[in-house]
C-alpha cells in the first residue's frame, strides 16, 4: 500500500482551531516535522484540511 510523507512547512500560529487539531492528529508538533502515513481516505481528508501548511510526497 502506498504511503505518504507529510512535512509541516508553515506555522500553525494564527490558524483555526480545527487546523491546529488536525496537525496534532497527523502527529505534526512543530515546523519541519515529518511523518509517514498510510494512503487512506481519512488521512487524505486531514491533509486536505491543512494543505496550505504541509507538503506531501508519495513514498514506497
């Protein structure tokens, strides 16, 4: 199953509460944190919520 590497590139300061909660749910605590997640619809939805704060790459 494909996996997604998600890296936070912008600060969550000044963002909406649901965006801050979504970053925490993804496991991102600070800028330049990176996590690898399974490519599932739930994760895609979370990434869509914070798409302006993160960079996503597909890894094998």
